[in-house]
């Protein structure tokens, strides 16, 4: 195994080095860096051209310039751009903005896309499967600049205007309730009567819920409250226990319900701490939650059921904490909306200039600026994970060892989770690794549409100015990430798939 890793590392280094040569030679010829200086008046033209020539070493051969850049890059110095600005500082700011913009979108697309793909495969050729297929292809074909423009108009401007008088029309209530009912009904495994019952109950429940929220003007001053938090925590306990153990044992469920109860009680006990916490405080509480829940699962699970009780309890505790976190954010929404003039969903930039607020208000400000670009990126990448996961799952479900597992009497949950899902997600490893590497390259079009200055903007600026230094800084991060994560994918394949030969 060590020899395989070293061989992959050696190949990856040479691939990356060869790529830097190609990219540098393309970057120096993408555009004339002296074009703008030649448009200056006569009394300033020669001095400006001479300054740029000296700063960018334009009088040296391209090979000499590349070797100079490579020597400096090895020491961590990425040089200066055409204007004399430090490229390291530019890269640091762009990299931070890119992580903030694209990480959340990629994580959501991976989790939601794989989940929908699994459900679609398990409901092959049903109305749900056909609907998911249609929506996936539509989202995949949408141009990002068009999606961004529509989101800015209808999901930002119109939504901000609607918040001034948040009343839901009966037509909208009926449409959302109908869509929710159809979605839940299609997920049910059973005869037509069962699906119709779920459809009717879900549609009526959603219609009543939206009508109550509209009548009470909940959207003007949102919040969950102790009752919703408790119900959500209990539902999470049941859901995670079902996922982990299939509710075949009582002890994991008891441990998960206790974790949910402890989380609800902690939300009241920690009220002074959660009034205006710091990010370190939230992280510390998350670590403490994991430790306490693991201990609860270990104690209540007993010697026979700890393996199921511990993950179910930990997931329940983290989910309850997320619900409490969401509740706190919602309770501060009204104050934040007033502080930004009633426009909580922003269309431009990464943050409100010179904005100062509490931890929750600052979080809402970041969310308001991230909402639209994140949604645009998720819509475009969701289809890829959905279709790949569906195809991989269907291929595995037709294998002989899956039929053998069913013939041996294993439950359907065990067959799906232990045999189909684990083996079906192996091909997705490469796709996930590539997308994680692509996170660091940013999203050029999305950044331009929503006014973000991140990695894509750094690349675009370098190309527009004919400046190879920002372009190479971009490539070091983006290209290096792709090479590294593809190498990690190859190594991961060797661990998850014993059929792969390392010779």
C-alpha cells in the first residue's frame, strides 16, 4: 500500500509541474499587458511602459520568466501583479471568500444529491423517479448567469418587498400544499390507498400550517419555540435510530430520546451563554454535545447495542443543537432586517459594508449574502450527483450478491445500507473528490453575477489584464487541489474496494 501511495504521489507531482509549464506559457500570451499603458498620453506613456516591463520582466525570455516564478513559488513568494500589488495577499483574500461561497453549496449538493439519487433508485420508474429525472435535467441545462438573474429578481427583490407585508395568498398556499402532498405521497411504499391517505393528510396539514403562519404574521417575527424544538428533537431521535438500527432494539431509541431531552433542557439552561456567543463557544458546545451523547449511548446501549446507540445518540444531539441554533437565528431575524432597511436577502457582495451586530445578526448577514449564490450553485450541481448516484445504485441492485442477501433473509434496510449503498457509492468517490478540489477554484460566472471577489474573480482579472502572476496563483491552488484530491480518491478506492489491485 505504501508503494502505491508513493507512486501516485510521484506521478501527481510531475503532472502538476507539467501543468504549470503549460498554464504559464498560455498566461503570458493571453493578452498584451502593455495595451492600457499604450493608450496613455505621450508624456506618461514611456514611463508607464518601462515600469511595467521592469516589474513583469517582459524583456526576459518566457522560459527565464517561468523559472524565476517557479523558484519564487517554491519559497512561497508568488510575486506582484501588474500594478505592484502583493499576489500572496490577493490570493489570501480570494481564497477565504471562495471557501465561504462554495464550500456550503458543494456540501449541500453532495448530501442532497446523493440522498435524492438513492431514493430515486429505490423508486425506479415511479412518478417520483420520473419527476426527479425531469427536474435534474432541467437544472443541469440552466445557464448560471440566467439562474442568478432570476434569483436576484424573484427570490431577493420580490421576497424583500413581500416581507414588508408577509401575507400568503390562498393560491400560493394551495400550490405549496399540493406539491408537498405529491412529494410525500410518492415516497410511501404501499398500495394506492396508502399513498392517497398520505397525500391527503400531508396536503391538508401543510395548508393549515401555512394558513396559520400567514394569519399570525410569523414571517415578520419568526421563531420556533420550545414546542417545535422538542417535537423536532424527538422526530430526529426516531429518524436517526431508524436509520442506524431500524428500530429493531429499544435501547438505541431510548438513548436517542434521552439525548433529545437533554438538548431541549440545555437550550433553557444555556440561555445566557447563547444570548451573544462567539464561534469558539458554538464549536465548544458542539464538541461537548458529541462527548455527552456518546457517553449516553455507551451507558444506555449496553454491551449488545452500543454500536447502534452511540451513532444514533450523537446524531440526535447534533441535530437538536442545529434546531436550537436555527431557533436563535430566527428570533434575531426581525432586528437584523430592521438594521439593513428591510432587505435581508442581498444581491451583491459578501457582506454588508461596515455592519456591526451580535453573533446571530452577523450570521444572518452572512447567510443573506450567501443565500442566492449558494442556491444557484446547488441547482446546477445537484443534478450530477442525483443521476450518478441513481445509475450506480441501480447497477449494484442487479448484482447477484444483492439477490443472495435477500434470499438469506436479510431485512430490506440491511440489504440497502450494508450492500447496495456502500458499493453503489464507490464510483461517487471520484466525483466527490473532483468537486472538493474544484471548490478551491471558485465559480467565475457566479462570482461576477453576485459581485463576489473570490478565486474566480482573481483569475478573470489576471486574464483581462494579461498578467500571469494572478493566473498562476489561481492555478497553484485550484490545480493543486484537483491533483491532490484525485490522488486521495485513488487511494480511497484502494481502501473501499478490495477488488482493486495495487500492482
